[in-house]
């Protein structure tokens, strides 16, 4: 027998087995009235109300519903409601500029746009056939609690469930089509590797738009885990909620755990969650020092994974093995800084050019409406990650050593260096520019611009950074500008970014941080 694996499986089990168990705790500090604490039974009722409301609007199967919002219970509900009804959810990075959000809404062909109240003013020019501001209006006008939603006519595990936009080597983001099967398998393997169980409490420190919160909302629901929404990352607030809710599991980029470490220095009393909390780190290889401090100063178990939006995202998993318990803390942390062993069902190899290639049931269906980019990414039956790395022949552990694609990952966010260069080039004083990632203890990498000014022109570092911030999301702007007389190029006129990065990465054993 073969039955389709869809997102509905996770919520169906939550409602059946954990109807009266704590399900979702909404962010209390937000511009919209928070959703009251919900059991999984109530959560499922609200999911069906969203679906019935979309039915009433005439939004058909396969249509796209875009959501630009901070973490909240409503966003979590929509991550289930939209794809479970055969529609496609498009979670949008709330940090993006209005023109960037507008591009995503238009490129995806979204017929519905739901916007966080805090973003409504900035995104007033971004619209779709149906546009709503999340909160009281959607609760009263869109959600239909008195009507049963129509069932998905033909549930299909190979249907696109979400389109998650990621920055690549071009200035425009690409929409990653993740299928129900991709998300289902990712959730299953994530749950296995992180040892999720019914007694866990999960804090959403990770933005839910980020690869659907890395897929954690689904496996958490399927295992009846209480989920706590956190709207904005703050180290002290994370510690407070770990204490208040008994949190046991969190995910985030290295910058998140650095914020917690900073906050812990001023925390009064014992650090909450000691010997209880498990943190999963991804988005950038964390510094060894950060790993050691998390385990020693916080008493939290540190695990690293490697993946991409295109792989749903889990590819490798690295948790300290029992044999490592006797190792010195620094050595154990060094081993944890590697990307890890391929996750269950993942096959990796390194190409002749040193690029990490992957095969897995979690690899994307394709890039939305971009057949050429899809063909290139999936050439020869392998997903081309764009990252350089090595596989340890002794134990199969992957270490990421460099980035083949022209992408900088800062604080877990992908930034196209070409996009930043385009913004800088629009300044009349800039004649040449090269943007690179340089190591940063807090953010993993930070953005540096190497600039050659036009003859006779003047511009300062602060001016150029402000110029970028006016045109791009704040996290995409350079944090430093270095002025040069020239930027070296090859005989064919190409800039060799790896040469420009070398002085900043000297003494490190890899070209990403």
C-alpha cells in the first residue's frame, strides 16, 4: 500500500493524539492581539478556519498565498493551512525592502498577500488580488469557523507545498519549490536526529519564513510538542522564556547563541535550562569558541547541521558522540564545528572542482518558473550546493571549507554579493567595487566592500553604507568599506573573490565562518 505523504499527516496526528495538550503559545508582544494559548485541538480548528476562508475567497488549489510576517501563531497556522488544502504557501522574509517583497509576490504569482501589522505601512504599495493585514480583520473577516473547508481534491506528495525565496548568485532571489514529500522526509529525519519527543518544548528562535522554520513546526506538531512563538530575537528574552516555559529545544544561526551568551553575563541567578536545553545551529559554521562557551557557560547541548533552503534543509548532522565525552572541551568543540555526517537518506560527494554535491528526498523540485537555473542546480542527477568542502574518509564527516557561489551568509541570512555591488555602483562616486564576506565573531561573516572611487569623486564609508541601506534590507548593507586604488582582475577581466578574501581569512582553516 502507498499513501501520499503530506503536511496534513503531522496535524492530523497532533489533533488525534494531543487534542487537549498545550499546542501553541503566541508572542505576547506584537501589534496584533495575540492568539490565545491553544491546544492542538484548537490549533487544528483555526487551521481549518483559514482554509474555509480561502475557499470563500475563491482561492483554488495550486494558487499561491504569500505571507510577510514576523513569527506568530497566525504565521504558524498558515504554514499548515495553505499547503494542507492543496494551495502553495510563500513565506516572505520580513526584513526585505518593499521592492524586494513586491518582486517575490509578483514572481510567485500570489493571489493572496497577508501582511504583519508592523509591515503594513512600509508594504502599502505591495499588493495582490486579495490583501489582508494579519490580526483582528483576518480573524473576523477571513477565517470561517462555521464552515467546513473543502478537502484537497487529490492529495499529492509531489505537489509543491511552499515556495521559499533564497538569495543566490544573481541580484534577484529564486523561489525554491519544496514538495510535501520534501517537507515530510525532512521533518521525519530532523525529529530522529534531534531526539524530539512529546516532553519537549520548542521555542521558535528561528524565523518561520526561513525554510518553513527549517521544517520544525511540522515534526513538533506530529509529536505533540508545545511550540512557543518568539517575534524578535533577543538574548535576555530567550533566557526568560526558557525559564518560563521549560524550553528544551531551539534552532538558530551562530549569532543567536552569541546574543544569548552576551545576555547570560548579566543574568541574575542560575542559567535556565542547564543540562536540559538542546540547541541546533545552522546558517553558518559556528566558531569553535562559541560552541565551547554554549556548553560550558550555559550548560546547553550544542548540535550543528548543514543544509540549504533547496534541501529542505537537512543534509548533515553533527552531535557529540558518546566516545567524545572524555575529550577536552576545546577538542570536542572543534569536532562539533564541522558540518557533520550525512543525515539519514542523504548521499554526498565532492566534485572534481571541490564542490559539495547532494542526493536526497529533501532536494527541491525546482526553482519556480526558472527552468534553466533548475537544470543547472540539478545537473547530472546531483544537487550542486555551491559550497566547497571535504569528506573525511575515516568517518564520512563533511567540513565546509569555502563558498563556490558568490553568496555571503551573515547571521544566517544569505546575501548576494552581486546585489550589494549593484547598490554601491548606483552611487555616482563609485567606479569599481567588489563585495566579500569576512570573518566576524558575532555574525559568522560580515559584509565588506572594496571600493575604487571615480576620478575626482569623494565619498566616505558612512555615506556608502547609508546609500546601501536606503536601497537594500539592512542586513545586506556592508558593515565596512575599504577604499583602494584598484581591484585586481584576471586577464579575462574577472575578479577572483577568493584572492580578495585571503588576507582576511589568513590563519583560519576554512574560507567561511
